[in-house]
C-alpha cells in the first residue's frame, strides 16, 4: 500500500478539476486491503474509491478523507474464452490487447475512457452495447464488513448506467471475469475498434478536458408526449433512447459559457474545461441546463457523471 498526503486530485480526473485529498491511498495487491482497513479504522475518515476519473467532477474544496485508488492490474486469458482483468486496467488498453489477440466481445469499446472497475460500476456502454453483455462475475471486497465476495451477473443487477456497486459504495471491485469469443481474424476486430476511436475523435470534444456525457440519455418510456413527438419529428431516437444532447441544443445552450466551462459546440451533452474552469462553473452550467430543459420539456435530466 502506498499512502500519500495532500494530493491534488485534478491530476487524476479527465476534467482536470478538483481540490486536494487529505490522504491518497494506492492499493495493488489483495494483501494491501488489511492495511487499508486498519488505516480507515484508525483515522475514522470518509473514503472514496477512484477509478480512472473519466466520469467524475471533483469539487475545488479539499476532500478531507481518504481517496482509494485501486491499481489491480492482473490479466489472464483462459482456454474457454474467459478473460480475467484487474479493476485498475484501463478499458482502452484492455480493448486494444484483446482485439490484437483475436478475442471478440469488447471491440465496440474502442477509445472508451476509464478503468475496468469504473466501467462495471456505471455499466459503461456505447453504440448499443453495454459492459454487462460480456460479464461473467466480479470479485469485490466490502470496506466495512471486510467480506470478499464473487458476484454473479444476476447479483450485480446491471441496468442503464447503473449497478449494485454504484448503489453500494462500500464495495471495492478487485477483478472482473469477461466471457470473450476467440475470433479467426484479429484485423477485423482492430478495424472495428479503430472505427469507434475515430468516431469519438470526430464527434466528441476530446481536444478539451471533459468528463464524457454529463447527463443520461432519455429512455423512451419515461419521455413526455411532447418530447417523444419532437424526437420522432427530428429523427434523433437511437434504439430506445432520446439523446440528451438534442434537448440541450434545442433549448439554445450549445456553446454556452460560464467561467472557464462551456457546453461543447461539437456535442451538447459534453461540458468542456476550456479555460481553467472551476468546479462551480461546471455545476452552474449543469443547473442551468436542467432548468432550461425542465422549462421546455417538463423533464428532469439525471446526471450521468458523479460529483464528489
């Protein structure tokens, strides 16, 4: 276990925003968990489990607790197509490795930011796929009860950008087993992966620090009649969801700036840090977007990002 003090958290998020952590704890082995538990009990401080920082806004005030950074990087491929991945491995690296080795199942996630643990927690997805589609089970540790448990797919209770782990924040994900399919032509998989990476570069504002989609898209069965009719008229429905970016653009907030934060002109469901933004700049934009969308559509947007 590596223990650091007064660590600037802006360095650990894609938004490049955030104050300092009183303690920053890196764990790389299961044996580190005993030391971590002892430290939590000794200090009696709150803790937060930090993944890749890709879907996270950290406030500028100091976090007077313990940031836990899991760096479990174990990786194994079994003959039956089961892939074991440590929660600290970054998804884009895992995708690249599996595609090059000729294993099908995760190529749709080309360029997806964040760690494996974070992807499980938020049931990361794009292009009609979700991480739950290939999960077999998840090994996790409860920081309060000290229980080490292997969760089945059913127990994880995946749903849209959510899971058991997002609802139960004392569980630290250690390792994930994925079910992959050996594929005869790795070049096909690499091509798909690169197509997804290029799509992100073209459609998303990757030239600025950002936290990905700020809000969840709207599921059709929860949309108001007016919103559903408008989405159909404009032919923006994708699968069973209405893109939130369409609503934000419709209410005229594309390009809106508050301080150093701005609603992206490239994709309206992204807020970018274009000029040393403060966390309050982003929070003010989020509040404004929610107010304007509610006024127009009588619909309350739900944040996809986590705010600490």
